[in-house]
């Protein structure tokens, strides 16, 4: 059995894995970026190693720094969580070459399932059909027309190396084919560096149903249960559940068998998910995710199987602790993703910032897999998942009622979250009757009335920390120690204090406080990427003055008054916090 696991991840999934290790008596090693110095996953791990850097690219994606932490900690295995290095074969090979176990599948399986066409071919070979379509790359729009005329319209053009819906185009008739082919190709090239596309029949009201499987290194592979992830927006899942509602048991059995065949065809071991589209009683292979997924807890709740513990067992070389006939499912489970996003008006704007209070709900059948506690900060640089609320109930109506109760009990202040949108979905009769599809949230659900202004919003970090380097002597040995202390408590005793990080300008947030006739403030923490006005310029109501990047999205910051720019407080590259004044306006000329 493994003895010490390094978790190459952060947030709720790092905490989830650490908890499983603790239960198995395995020591845990966290790694952390500069911004995560005192994050929850660092607080709960036995040891933690700094990676340096703020962005994911400068920290959690630095192979050498992680290899160094493995070396220094003596970890004998790495759990990659999801995202980051979880499906990176270079990383998996780099650690296994050092004799360290990768808690994941064999790299060859990651490769086969790594693109849409090669995974479709692998599934087909295993006797599992994808949506009717081609497995050859398109060379012209004429081939799209020929396919549509033969199999019927609409059809979907998809980027072979795409993902998350990027590089996908729906073509309703022959005359749309040329333009759709060109735009799919150019989006794929821009997004993924490769423009190969293929075509398949387009399903107009499908549900996204995925099957959890797990295999060991002795050839055993079982399916556990399916999850319905149809409640999503722009390819971001909002709510997941198991079992899928209105899903006949014979379809479940057939889908489970198909998923195991796909996994075995690529020599898979570890936990994995085979995704299908389901419509009118039929299902088709879509892709396979060769990692533990965000929504794995709903499967755990209905099966009683600890998927992370089982991953660790099979990575150690042990056989699965149960057989297919031992799996029995009971009741219904729902998961809601609590994201730091403001769903007001259906816009889902990123809402990073300081969580002044976080008190998750509790009670029978209620589970919170969180990555943050009160006082923690959700940074604009990482995924904005605060945590996942999962409930179990004896049946679906009980689970829905329990989730609504739990969401209303949830106290979270300082940031806006997706909770009000989740309540709107769970209260909707279409959801109760399982009439929703993957297009329902965007096409049918009305979120215009949703208001989610963060309760008790703060203006970012209340007291930013600064670094103080101190020389200490322990048992006659000299160490240089870095202390991170609140700025207010760091009055220098000699010499100048190191500068606080260059952000947090004035925290003035109202026009009167800054003396002009108006001030433009930013609604969320982020980085200014463009300044579109200059001092002396006239600004109209609704005019964009700056572009703010937050959580990988660009947001136009507009003035809600007319005036003349008298002061510019930011420049491109500057970090700002919620409520910071960026432009001061005088009276219109
Ligand atoms: C489809 C489809 C309908 N017909 N393929 C979108 C992302 C990608 N991974 C697959 N996607 C889809 N492929 C055919 N032939 C509808 C979708 C789709 C979707 C799939 C799963 C979850 C959410 C979705 C939202 C919109 C469209």
C-alpha cells in the first residue's frame, strides 16, 4: 500500500483526496502557490511545499517544481485531482520514471481517449456506437452536405481536437455547410492549434448521461452508476444527479456494460467516466474522461463506494474491493456546484473575493465538499468552484426537497455564488418532471429575476499580508524564516518594510468620497487589461472605460454617468479589488 501521497491540486478536490488518505492511514503532502499559502488544502495536509507563483501556469502546472516537492517530501504517489495534470501523459510518465505512482490510468489510455476521433474509433472497435457520423477528417463542405442528405439534417461539425463545445457548429441545411465548416475550423485552430473536423448527426434535445466505471490492474472493471449532468450552461455543469431520472433500468444495464467494454478496450484502470448522449431511449458514446470527476460524490452517495479510496487501492496494485454483483444502488443523490459567480440576470459574472462568512448546511443526507472556509479568499486566478453541496434522499422528490432546504440554509457572505440560480432550477417544474435537456438552462430557464448581490460584500482583502524575513536560531542551527503577517501588524522596527503587493489602491467606493462628479468602480477582483480613455476625455453614459480580466473572462467596465475624465487610477496590468475606483470623472464639458 502507498504510504505518502502528494496532491498536485488545490481547492475542494485536494481536500477530498486528503480526507480519503487520512482514513486510509496514508500521509499527505500539499503543494501551494503564493496565493494559496494558507489555503484550506494546505491547512489540512500533513506537510506542504511552496511552488511559488500566482497563476496556475506559474504554480500548479510547473512540472519541475512538483517533481522537486515529491523528492523533498519522499512521497511515493501523486494524486492529480481533476484539471491541471490529471490527463497529462508527460507528467504521468515523468513521475512513474522516478518510481513514483501516478494515481490515474495508464498513459496509453489517456492518449487513446485524448481526442474525439481516436476515442470514437476505440469505442466502435469495442462494439459501442457513437452518434452516427464519420471517423475521417473533413476535406470540404461538400462532404458535410453529402452526409446531411444521406442521414438527415441537422448535422454537427465537430473539432476532432476540440472540447467544451468549442469548434462545434450545428448545420441545419445544405446552404449553411460552407460557412459552418470554415468557422468550426478557424475556432478549432485558434482554440486548440489544430483544425481537423468531422461530422455527425445532431441530436436536438439530448440528455448528457455519463457512466462511472472503475478498473484495477488485474483486469477487473465494473460500472457503478450513471449521472445525469444535463443541467448545465455554456458547457459548465450546474447540477448533477444519480440515478438519471426517467431512465429505464434496461438502458442503465446496457449503458454500464457498454462503458466497461470501452474501458477494457483501452486497457483502462483507475476511476473513469464514459460520456453518452441519450435521446428517445437510445444512447451514443460521446467521449471518455480518464480522471476522477467533480461530480463523483453523487455516485458515492447512491452506491456507498468511496471512489477516491478505491482509486488509491487500485493504484497500489491491489484488486478492486468489490465485484460487479456487489454493487447495489439505493435512493437518489443530487450535487450542486457552488461557484463564485453572480448569476444575476442569467449573466454568471465571476465574483472572486474574500469570503467573510461561510457556513454550509448540515443535517441528514447533507454533505459539503468544500475548498474554502470563512476568511479565505477565492482568487481570480483559479477555478471559481467554492465547493459542492451533495444530498442523498430515499427518492428524487425527497432529494430535491432536501437540496432546496440545504441551499436556503447555506450562509455565504462576501462573494456572490450560483446558489440563487440552483434554487431556480430545482424549483422549476421542468426539472421536477425531468423534461430538461442539455439546452434547457440556456434556452428555456428564465433567470432574469435572479438577484445575487453578495451579502456583506467586502472590498477584497481587508488586511493584505506582507512578507517579513527573520533570521532564527533553533538548537544552534541557523534558519532564515519568512513570516506572512497582516500589513497593519508589520510596522517595521528598523529599515523600510517590504512593499505590500502592488494592488489595493484606495478603497474609496463612492463618488462623493473621491471628490469628482462620479467615479467608475470595478464590480469584481481582477486585472485591468485595457484602458480605453485618457485624462480630459469626455465619457458618455454606458461607455466602456476599461477592460477587466477576471477568471479568464474579459469584462467591459462602463461608466454609468457622463463626465470628463479627471483622473485615471489604473494602467494595463494593474490588479484591482472589488469596489476599487479606476476612473474619476468631473462634470461633463
Ligand atoms: C452533440 C450534441 C448533439 N448532437 N453532438 C457539446 C460538447 C461536446 N463535448 C459534445 N456536445 C454536444 N454534442 C451531437 N451529435 C449536443 C452537445 C451538447 C452538449 C453535450 C453534453 C453536455 C452539454 C451539452 C450542451 C450543448 C450541446
